[in-house]
DNA sequence: TCTGGGGTCCTAGGACCC
DNA sequence: TCTGGGGTCCTAGGACCC
C-alpha cells in the first residue's frame, strides 16, 4: 500500500529584495526592485513596489523617474549574495524533512510521509519562523497532496495576508473554491501558449481543467499537460527529485552594455563567456564534446537591420580544457559573424556533457584526465579561487572589455568577500 | 542611452539498421 | 491492385520553469 504523502512548497517572498534587506535594513517598508543583468528590467519587487503598479519585466529606464518621486530604490542584481543566502536557507530546511528538492534559487519542495494533517499548520508556521530567525528571509509555505497543489497552496498563502504565510490544501473543503479561483494561466506547468489555447476552448480556471477529458488534454498538451491535470485531481505524478541530476548543457551568455559591431570585441566577449562556461563544467567534474555559439542583434530596435544565427561543432574528444573550447568557439564564430550589424548579445553553449571519468577513450588522443591538461586547469582554478576571479585568464578575453554589462547599483558581497563583510560596532 | 540569463522535457521527423 | 515493419538514434523546435 502506498503511504500517505504530503508535499510542501517553501517559497521565499520577493527573494532578491529580501536578501538585500538583510544587510540594508533601511530598505524595509520601501518600494525596492532588483534589476536583471545590464540593469535592464525589474526581475524582483517588494510588495510596496508592486503596489505602485510596477511589474516584473518593466524596463528600468522607463520607471526610474517615477520611482524617485515615490522614494523607490532599484538595485543591480547581486547573484553572489543571493546564491549564498539560498544555500543557507536550503540547509536550514533540511532539518524539517530529508526529502528535500531544491527547485530553484528561492524555492524548495519537501515531502512528508504519514504526517498527521492537523499538524500541518503548525509545521508551516515553524518553518516560517525558523527561516526568518536564522537567515532573516520571509517565506510562504503551501501544503498539498501533489506538487502542483502545493504550488497552488503556496500561491494562496502569498496572496492573502489572512493566511499568515501558510496554507494547507490537503483534503481541504475549500479545494474546489480555490481551484475555481485560480486562472489556468497561473497553474504550474501551463504557460502563455497553453493558457491561450485553454481559454479559447472555454477552460478558464483550474477547476475546469481538472474536470476536462484526459485524452483531450494529452492530445493538446502532451503528457506534461496530462500530468498537471491529474495532479490537480490529487493524483501525484511528479515526484520530488532529490538527486541533483547531472547537467545536460551549460550556457554562458550576456547582453552587451552597449551595441557592438567589431569582430574583435565580439570575439573577446565570446572568449570570456567561454572561459566561464568551461570553469562551470570543471566545477562539476564534467567534460563536454559539443560547443555551440550564437549571436543576435537587438530585436527591440526594429529600425535597424536584424540578424541572429548559431552554429556548432564537436571536439575530437570530450574535454574540459579551456583552450580546446576557445579555439573551437572562435572558428564557429567566424561562420556566423556577419559584418555590418550592431550586435546585442553573444553566447556559448556546451552540450554532450558527461562525467570526466566516463569520457570514452580514444586510440589516438589522450583523454582530458590522462595528460597534463587537467592538472593545468586545476592549478589555474585553484589560484583564481584563492586570489580572486580571473587573476589568471586568457589573452583572448581582451583587456578593455568595453562590452561588459552595466551594474551601476550593485550592493556589496556581504557574505562571500572578506573586504565586504559588514562590520557592526559594539556600543 | 536603455527591454535577462540559465535551465528542462517532449515530440516529430529523418537517417539508418535489419 | 500492390511497394515491409519494426526498431534506434539524432536533431530541431516548441513548450515550460525560475
């Protein structure tokens, strides 16, 4: 007999903003927004910011003046800080259940087995209090008999202050009411395209979707949509994933701080992203054998000629040796680069990843592990880790780096850099 | 001046094999 | 009249997530 399972979704409220507020208490109760790379658009907002009518995705340059009038603050994103705070939260959550899935930087699923349901509300409150006290970040907790329902419960917890941040949908008499309230657009797993399709078929809320003919759903939305629909009916189809699945691809790409046409500059930026991607590869003890390069102009500038393209190549043997990728990336870039365009973005994607110990042997060439290449890379990584990022790097990444992104409102690395750790003076 | 970056999964179709 | 029937692997594209 299957044991009775309950899922919880713990989700940090306005995560990036909450991270900034830990070390900058003057930001409490103020409209605060955190921007995407290049200070482009708002990606996280405090509730005060939402009340001003600002939305995720609003471009920074359009709202700057408006915010000044309302004492609002915009910050550049500080992923070093957010990553560190996230790790602390996940560690703290471990104590509530060993069955923990880190779903994103600010969300985790927990699975409980044979837990008395009357205790759920108390448990939710305890989780909230723990994360608030230990780390200083407010979270919301939703319980459900499936992951999809736990997600919905979390949404209710966030939306209605009367819940005090905890909502339980397990065998709840309000379940039909909640499902009727929730538009299909807001169901986990239903994106813009499918939401539109469902609306045009007269299915507007989660209750209606739950009661839709399964074969029809499968035909229109593949098994993925079918799973979601069944989960709305309390049939658990998506289990938590505790093992960190090995990566299948690693992407490194960024928009430029300003438009770039010059081949040399693009090549430098590409080289820099390539160095970063291969570092990431090595940090997980992986090797890659495929590399793809893509570049694109600014699609928002409709008056300018547009161009986007990509191409890929394979390495003769899987590798994590940066120069192998730099050489490959540059030869691929030559294939896709066209003169006379203002480029906005270039990037590299590594694919065909496998653990370095599983790389196939080649009769004619030594594997990455065999010859000195791994030793050289490990040595460089170690120096960079101890002495600072890019103390040792490659000539191809250039010196001036005019293409670098903008981060004009960046907060300090409060928790990960000795020079930037805040000092509290005793009175 | 100015609009993110990094992932996953599923399906259809073509190549190739016996 | 009629032109096999599976498999598998690979890739591109489309959907989704935060």
